[in-house]
C-alpha cells in the first residue's frame, strides 16, 4: 500500500489566492453554499458512480484535481 501511495502523485498546490471580499462578508452557510458545496456535490456524485475501495482518499484526490472548477 505504501508503494501504491508513493506512485500516486498529488498535484502541486497553486499559490493561495487572495480572499474574495464578497465571499468574506457572507454568512457561513452562504459562503459554503457558494464555494464548497458545488464541487463537493460533483465529487460525491462521481464517488457514487466509481465506488472505490478507499472513498475518502478518492474524494480528496478528486477535490484537489478539480478545485479550479469552484
């Protein structure tokens, strides 16, 4: 399992973006609904189709790979 993880490359994180002032002023629920929920729902839908043996790790990779969409 360790060799499997070593062979998988985690994408390099891009430099942190400056916070969007409009998002910073939103209540917590609205902030999450706009910035996290859409990509999370897409990831969960793909996860349900794929049904991998390691769902949390799979979802983490999905979110990292597709984070630019949000």
